[in-house]
């Protein structure tokens, strides 16, 4: 069982900060649907929205607070009474409510946005947390733009809100400005200097403007932060937030460096990603870590050859561990003979080396033109290259011309005799079981020939 020191609280803000990403707004039915998935995923805190922002957001927070009972449900409020009262009205029926207060503390925000002095900021922070505490036991405080705030003033504000009753201090890198070593030092400074810090949880909320949101979050965890604020697929303002799936899987894959536990159920990561994409209509970038369509796809011949022998050669986690059905080998111009031979077998044909060389040369020329070779392309290429197919040994009943041209699945009458699962009408196929060579020299020969 994880100790308090090794347990990291996962605060998911997909429904609040994530929704602020242009094009990602959700109505309250969509928010509730995603909240159920976040509950299944096992996150500890769901920030359901910003209740005073609109009637729709208020209703979304209110219904999520009533229906989702296991995790903490948080609502955002600015450091003023109307916001806090509205947040509490939405949250009061929650089994575990949390009011999250945000107030900018950097000089640039104080001067140009809020137009108040440091002294006024300090008083407002103290008063707002004290008022929120009178309504709700669980109060989180975020000094917006903390990484561009004077450290002395930042610690002064944090001292005041801890004294006023804050239970979580969230340190936001609001504009994605910091770097890992600097952010780790800031967390260490806060732990060392803020009075009563041992009685509260330090949290990190990092944006991705310089592409370092996850790295900065991990630096904060290493320095003593025990809550991380993140979103599914890393969505959020501008370049987005730290990605939940990347943070969680970093701690699981590199447990030697980050010996921390979370309550996240890995197998629900990919379904959550897909649900969010479907609700918002915003696709996941193909090369996105963990949840992108290429995260477990391989095209290079050397990689495909290794994957066919043992997936551990090129994958540091299994696709199943994050809810992805299978790894995929993509047939393209970088593919090797080994992957091509396996796909031919899956489609029903086995070639000797000379015949496969012929097929392979034509395959590469085709792949140069069309990027990805689909099954129906490959079947047509086989048919045109070997007429009659004297050098091709059918592994089962050959496909009809109509089926071959369409790339459709083979008839169910010989379904049970297939040596591998079929995946027709696609350029990608699942990785079969690892290949075990009888002799090391044979495995080496296969590797050189298969690339």
C-alpha cells in the first residue's frame, strides 16, 4: 500500500482548464459523461468547472457534485465573495467538495491585470480563503503566475493563506515559463520557508508553452509536491496543460526514478482519451505520447523486425497497460521484408525468399508513391506480380478476386484456419506473438534479411 509520502493525488482539470482550450467547450451533459469516465479512470479530484462563468457551467458543476460521489469535486473561484458563494452553491451537495481559489501574485499581473498593490493582493488572498473556509473545509489556493512572482512575496502570500485555512497550495506555472530545475527549486523553497507547510499539500499546475509541462510537473513531484494538476490529452489554454497519461505512465515505467503511486486505472486511459476527442471533435495528434495513434505503431523495418521477435525491443510499456488494443505495424516505405512477409501470411500467402524479394521491390516503389500500403493494394500487387502464383504457397483458401480487390475479410468458413488474426482494409496490423529462433545465427540472419 502506498504511504502518504509516496501517494500522488491526481487532480484532473479537463472539465475546467481543459475546456478553456479553443474548440473544446462542453455542455453539462457532455461534462457529466466525461466525469463518469474520469471516475472510472480513478482520478482523485475532478475540477468540474468555473461556476460563476455561466449558468451552464454552474449546472454542470452542480450535477457532477450530486452524481459523482467517490472523488473530490472542485469548483474554481476568483478571490472574491460572489465567486466563492457561487462555487459553494454548486458544490454543496458533493460528498467531498473543494473550493479552489485563484489570485494572481506576479507584479506584471498585479500592475496590468488586477491593478492592485502587493499589500492589497495579500489582504485579498487572506480574506478570500478565510471566507471559503467558513463554507467548506477543503480549500485550495493558487497564486496565479507563481513562477514569475517574486519568491519572497510568494512565500508571504502562502504564509497568509495557510494561516487562513488553506489545505492545498497549488503552484501554477500559468504561462509555461519555468524549466524543471528552476521549478524544483521553487517547490523546495516553499517547503523550507512557508510556515505550517507540513500540514498542507503542495500541488503543481504546469502549462506547456515551452513544451515542458510534464517535465516541470515531475520536477515538482521529485521536490516534494504531492498533487499534480493535469488534463486528458494535455488539452488546455494555449499549448495546453501537463498530460495526465504522460505523468502517470512516467511514474509507472520509471518507478526507479519516481517511486510514487497513483489511483489511476491505466486500462481506462485510452478510453478516456477517445471519449474526450469524440465529445470535443478535436483529434489527438498522431505522435502524442501514450494516446496518439502512432504511440504503439511501427513502420521502420529494423523496429518491425525487433517487434516481431519481442515487443520489448521497441516498446517500454504494453499497449494493454493504457487500454490500447494492440501494437500495430504500419506498412510504408520504411518497412522491411520481415513485416511484409508476416502481413502476406496474414492475408493468406507465403513466399520463398526470391519471390518475396520481388514483391518487396515493387512494394517499396508503391510505398514511395502512396505513403501507406493498404491491404487491398498488397493483394493486388501479389496478384499482378505472380500470375500464376507458382511461387506463392496459399496457407488457406485463396481470396476471391472480388474480395482481394476490395480488401475485405475472408469468408468465415476458413476463419478458424488463419495463422494470425486478419486486419483487412488497413495499412496497420497487430503484432503477432514474439518469434523464437531455434538457433542464434538464424535469428541474426532473419534480422539482416528482414530489414
